[in-house]
């Protein structure tokens, strides 16, 4: 990656935004959607366009992530709306099949498309980047079906390039750890409920308060399987820290707490597919 190449891709992104003129953005507050939202706000506000960032509130989005998204939208200076998600009413989501994300994204994009149609926006955008072409991505099917544009991917912007450009824009998300919705913490076929999502959210909040930087709490019934960066595993198994984590997790409702010796990796629940 070169800085010049990344800037060229950013200009391509800006050109696409100018051509669209008005957009609704699926805004989670993560690295990708924050960068897209910032560039859209800057580009369209100076060219007579409109941009609206929309965040879906649900049990699969931790409160800390929602709060950060609200503050980030304020910092960026874009019009922001928080809507309620109805994903828990979708059977294809609750039963948690391998294509669960398709049902979740279909529900979300349906709401965003309705906003765009009702309020005269020309397009709905998501934050998928060029690295998201690989792997198990059923949510991409929903985006394709509903004509949602992935301008970061269209511009060829990778996650690394987005982080570099975000830093240049002064975005606090430039080095934010990767995040996926809490529903990704469950083995496929394990029904998703509000209570289970709350258990995972509370458990991950405990790890955040302990100072861990990248983590996942995978739900396996009575067992909580913790994934951490390799460099932080040694901290978690120190007797005093392990005791604190175990006590807190058992109070939440887990009977056993395990640390995954392989460590954090994206999509570990897809390894059995």
C-alpha cells in the first residue's frame, strides 16, 4: 500500500458520492462506516448534497457501541438517526442458520431503503470494503438484492488503507479494534435470545473494563469461550485476573469459563462450516 494509491482511491470515493448527491448510510460507528460517513459528510456538504447516518439499535449492538456511534456522528457533524431494529422478529435470524446475517441485513436495509424512498435520498450505502470480498459473507447477498451500494469496495479501499486515511482525517476510529454484532458469538443452530445476547454483552464489558483490547466471548451453553489477542492471553490466565473473570462470568450465568489458546480471529464460528 502506498499513501498516493490510498488517496487516489479516496478521490474515486468522493467522485461517486458527488454523482449520487444524497445518501443514507448504515452507520455502526466502526472503522469502515465512520470513514465513509466522514467523507460523505465532507464531500456532500460542500457540494449541495445530503447525507444521513442511521444506526440500528438492537440487542446485538452493545450499549457502549451505540453510545460511541452517537458521539462519533456528533463529532463528524452529520445528521444522525437511531432506529429500532426488528431482527428478533425474523425467524431466519433467531434460529441462527449459517446465513443468519442475510436475514439481519435484509431487515436493516429494508428500513434504510424505506427512509431513502420516503425522504428523497438517491442511494443507501453500507461500509463493506475491498477486503470483504473473501470469506463467508451472506450479508453481501442482501445488499446486492436491495441495491445497496458499497462505495468503499467499489473504490478498492482496503481496511489498512481506510485506517491510514482515517488517521489523516483525525477520526478516533482509525485504530479501533474490529467489531462484529453480538449474534456472531453463537454457534450456528444455537437460537438467539435477548437473554443470551445480554449475557455476552455483559461478559465482554467485563473484559473491556479489565483493559483487554481485542476480544470475543463465544457462547457455548454453560461455557464461555474467550478469544483474546495472543499477547493478552498471559494476562487473562494470571491467577488474580482469572479469578476475577471467572467470578464475574459465573454471576452472569456461565458455569465454566475457558480461554481459547489459539486466540482471537474473525469468524471463528465459521470454522465448522
